[in-house]
C-alpha cells in the first residue's frame, strides 16, 4: 500500500489532471441508477494500469463480473463516456484479450496476483467531435502518445514531428527553445526522436491550452492510416502474409502497414470462423470481382475467435441503435458461440451525454466558470461544504428567532397594521425572499443541477398556495367563461406591452448611442413602434379597469353592466385600424435592420450583445414582428367569445363587429406577414449554420429542420437536416464557441426521388434520397418522423420541379461544390468533419451560450424535427398568465407567471418581472393529464413530461385548462391528447 500511494502521488491519474469531481458519473449506468451490488464472498485484489502508466488496485469479489470491475475503474476516473474504453490483459495462452463484462472475473483471470489489466481505448470513433467530455479527449490523447511511443501508430516524419509538437505544447506550454530542447532530451515520445528534434521545434505551437493541444493531437492522428489500428496476423488462400484489423467502417486488410483492402459493414453479410479460418461473407454485388465468401487463415482457432469477437463488438457499437438483446438459451444443445456485445452503443452514449451535459451548468451561470470549480482540490471543497453547512444552520437559527419575535410582537398588539402586514408578506413568504433575490441559482428538487434543455430552475417553496386559499379565491371571482376569455385578453396584453417596450424603449435607446446606425433605420423604428406603444398602453389600462369592475374589487358603487368586453374591444379596434400604416412597416423594419447589420459589423455586434440580455428572451426580429402576430391573437379571442355568447347577449353584436374588422385588417397584412415570417426564420437559421451564404432570399421557403441519422461506411451518424423549397442541407454539430452547425453537403431537390429502403439496409425507419449526382441513405428516429420527412420532401420536390431557373449553390466555398465522382465517394470521405480549422473557432465568442438553446439545438438534443406548419401553429398558440406548478416529487404548488412562446415555456415570479427566471424548451415533451396512480387529486391539471422529467400545471378554470393544454400542444408540436378539447 505504501508503494501504491507513492506511485499515485508521483503519477497523478487522468482525472486529477482536469480536477474532475469524485461523483461526476459512472459510464455504463443510466441516470438515476446505482452500480450493481458487489457479490459477497472472498475478495481479490486486481491491478489495473491506467493510460498515464499509474497503477491502481481494486478490491473485488471473486464472483463479481467484469462489468463490476470496469465500472469501478470508470468511477475512479470520474469518466462518463467510458464505453469507448476497455480492460485488456494477457490470458494463460499469452494472448491479449479483452475482459468480458458479462463473465465472472476469476473465470477469465486465473492468477490475479500476477496479472495486470490495462485500461485502454477500445473503440476509436471517426470524429473526436463526438467525444463530449474533455476528460475523454485527454484519455484518447494519452492513448495516441502510447501508440506513438511503441511504434504502433506509424506515420511520416512530418506527421510524427507535428504530433510530438502538440504533446510538448500540452506538457510544457508555449515554445521556448532551451526549455523545449531540454524536455525532448529528457523525454522520448517516438522512436528515433533525436533525428526529428529540429523539425519538432519548428512545429511547436504557442497560445494553446493543454486541452486545445490534446484536441489538435487527435485531429492530426485521426487522419493517419494506422490510427486506432490493431493488426492481427493472417494469410490469404495463396499463403501471402497479411494482417486483419477492424475499424468503425468495417474490416480492413493490411500488407505490412499499408491498407490494401477494406470491407464496409454495409457490404458484409456475415462474419464467422471455422477453426483457424476467418470467413467474410459479402452481399451480392454484380459490379464486384470478389467472391461471395472470403477466407483468411490465422495462427490458431483462439486467434480467430479473438478477432471475431472484436469485429462483433465494433459492428454493434458503431452500427446499432441499442445494445443487442441476449439470445434465448437452447433447451438441449447449443451451437456456435453465445458471445454478444455488452454495453451501450455509440448512439446511446452520445444521447446520454447530450441529456446530461447541460446539467453541470446552472441556468444562469455565464459568470461562473465550470473549469474553476473543477480545479478546486478535494480538501478545499470539503472545507467550503462545512462552511456552507454552518452558514445554513446560522440562517435557520436566525429565521426561527425572527419568526418568534414577530409572533411575540403580534401577540402583544404592538405590531404593524393589517395593511402593513400584507405588504410584508409580499417580500417574505415561508422564510424565502422574493423578487430579485430569487434570481440566484437554486437546485432542483432531486438535488441535481437541472439542464436548461430539460427543467426550469425555480424554488418550489417560493409561493405555495393552500387549498383553502384557492377555494376562497374561486368564490370571490366570477366563474363565467366570458370572464376567463376576457382575462386571457388582459394577461396576454400585459406580455405583449412588455415586448413592445423592449423595442420602443430599450432597443432604440441602445441604437441611439451608436453612430453606426443609419438615421433612416432609427426613424423607421421610431415611427413604427412609438404610436403602437402609446395605443397599447392606454388599451391595457382600459382592460385592467374593466376586469377590476367585472371582478367587483373596485368602484363597486358605480352602476352599470361591466361584465362585458366587446365594447372596449370595439372602441380600441377602430383606433387600431388607424395604425395600419405602422403595422405595414414592421416587415420593412426586419429587412432594413438586416441590411444595416450586414453593412456594419459594429451594428451586428450591438444587436448580438442585445440579444444576450436576459430581457431579450427571443430573437430581436421576433419582437419586431409581434404586432402582426398580435392581430391573430385578437381574432382568435373574439371568435371564442362569439361562439360562447348567444345571439341575444348584448356583447354578442360588439364582439362580432370587432371580429369582422380584425379579419379585414388581417387580410390586408396577411401576405406581408407570411413572407416576413419566412424571411425572419431564414435569418435565424443563417446564424445557426456555418458554411452557407445567401440563405435568406425572397424565392426560398423554409419547410422543415430536424435530426436524421445518415448511413455511410462509418455507420449511422447523427446529422441535422435543413429542408428548403429548392435544396436540402445536411450538417453536423461541431465543437465551436458559436455552437453552429457545419454544413457538409447539399442535395438539390429538382430531380430527386424518395423511396423507403428499410428492407434493403436493415435499418429501421430508413429511406433513400436519390439525385442525379448522389444518393443518401438516412434513418429517422420513429415511424412518425419518417412519414413527416417523406411527406415534406415529396412536397418540396414538387415545388422545385415547378420552379424555373438554374439551381444555386448555398455553400460558401466553391470547392465544396463537388463533381459527380466526388459526390459518389462522399459516403466514404467525411474526414473534414469538425476539423482543426473549426476547432480553433472556440475562442472569444460571447454568443456561445446564447446560440446553444435555439430551436435548432433543442431539435438536435431531443432528436426531433420542426416544420413550417409547426412554426405557424406555435405562433398562433402564444399564451401568458398565472399557473400553479408542481414537480414530480414535491408537495406544494407554486404560483408562477408563465409565457408560452417560441416552442418554450418561460417562467416569471410575477408579470412585472423584467426578465424570465428560467425557461423550458418544450420540443419533444408530451402533454397529457395525470393518471389515477399519480395521486394528483386536483381539478384542471395537465402534465408535461419528457423521459424522466415530469411537471404538473394547474389552472383556475376549465376554460383556462383547455387553453393552456392546447397552447402547450402547439408549442410541443404534438397533437392534442385530451378528449374534451
């Protein structure tokens, strides 16, 4: 034990380099699971050598499976993406084999005291952008260093020198000749290093952090022929010495260190072995000169079986959606090997990390650095925890004293008057401060830091309501449906006026300080928004007065029929018609602002910084177009009011007149509204895409965006597709500070054919896109997603066929426009994915967090899609008001002000708050009612749920319940799941 402690102090483990916390995660477990129970019985000490050459001893039961030991190693390293790694060792036959996770350890390792297991990389992905964790990339870099030092990763002298330069940049920092030379003399990274010393020093970079150097090391190494290759000696039928290897693409054949052939997984029908013969059965191909079955002879049956197992695991990891299920055990006799791949596939690993990667960050943590937290040592963390505990104890003690003092004052009759007491209760409820103090980060009910993509971050104890309070409130206020329709008009008007103020007051104030803003743009915004802001300020006051009279809370002595809203709407709609000229300018505002931003980088930066403010919860252009969308909301509210009223009701005539006037006004603005909405959508998509130009043109229409898996020789790879009326773009999400999606290709729609090909490729929900220049095989996440894509693609193809004129290229670089031969080979060559050029763009972009939560990114993380129809439905279904919210495992209901818009739910404490405290992107969520087993014994409750995330929302009436439920369905682009709606 003393030797081990000294070794660990001298050779820190991989996790210590990044200062990873001790409880970050365990690789092979899903969220909420615990490590499997270690069987009792005799124990054994197993030595494991890490990638940094340190050794650790793990105490395991002799009956434990290999999975138990592997998860202990991952937990020791705090490694989430452990599925890329494995434990290898030499068995009793002196063969290097992988530890089988399903079998007991002692049945695989006969002499544990004399066996050292090595923790190494097992699966080498084609793109290191798929590795989400910096710790994982660091461990991959250590593997590359080992392969270089042992001569396994062979390459040219220039490549070797470049690789070593990245290694020493990570080790010693920026170039200093004397230090660099001395370091190379003391450390040997490649064979014959002395001959390349000068070239290494020439390549030595400056300005890169260790993490960036590791990333560049992986970028260079993954392009090498021998990257990730483990050779297995064999011979062909003629006795020629060869080597076999397996990669993410399929089975490879080498002669020496030169690859002479490859068999992609798509071409391989079956892999098997008979004694020492390894057999590859290919799919029939009329154009191929190969035989149906290829045969290779290896040294022994054991060598054959070892290589066959590796092939099975590589195929399952990179090609399957999920871990294969075990075969049923035969009743009498078994034939063949029962071996199967155990663990998560690459797709499952990536999906899991995507769901958990944002959980490490608080909702509003731009000023709090995660890397600083990770760099704290464990002892400091313990001290801080103790101090925090003492502070909480002191806070609770003082709270008890304050409550006791208040009680004594109240009891003695010397406390504040009832009105003062009511004022105090607003600032202090249940011991929790309200208002601005609630903006601080608060943990979620399960104790974990929630993700902005999965859960809102608000304290559940902030404003609890009892059942008695709710019942009394219902008795005081009207219950007529017309009242709740009018109340919806009032609550949405409050949100709309605040949106107007953001442009009229805040945004124009920012622009007035900038000399780069054209005077014409200033005048246009001022003339368009200020009259509307004045009008709606007066309109909101009238609505508030009318609702106050309707509720009977004020002016009760005034006689009159105030339980109506049509007369107020009629008066103000006539005034609104006078502002038609201002409403027609909003489309022009969007175009002029974009032109000015293109002409001035300074103005573009000002607008980008403005969108980063908390108050700007949706893009600026969305705020500019809100007045046009508001007309749709007025019309819908009046239609519901007219349906509710009988013809004899006095308010029916006024409501019908207003509705007719709104229909007339909407007809005047409809064409402009549709074109501008599409233009604004194209502008927002342009910000999310890297590698295209000229996307926002008048003739192009957006149709659908979303995730599909692209099938190539490298397996199924998640891609983001963007469908327009003339072209289909496919992209991948790179590791860049701007969180943009890099465009890798475009498919013109003219001449495209779409066909289902699930049977052809054996991949579920699969279809093929065929163009005159290439074909693309893609798979959807579900049958409904596949049907949506195919329907929209066929519609888009029909539109493209009707259009005349040559097809235009959207790619920014002319080199990206490939010849027909290059298009045909693209399925096999996407090595530029997330290359070094884009990886260097990670510095200094303040919009990283802002662009990481757009509709495009939510679709990427939720593996779903959104169409132009979904955008239109979401625009019509915007709603705001008070709701009671309850978490899955909490007791009380919390009153919140919520705003449904832009496929998200924004949370406020009150409607007077300047910015939302949290947001919940709704794409992918389902909207249902609670089941009996959930014990939600309340009226008017609907449920939002996505996987394990569940939220209950409670409205005040049947009408409000229906409106919120329909609105939630519109924002989640799911169908209404209620029979009575």
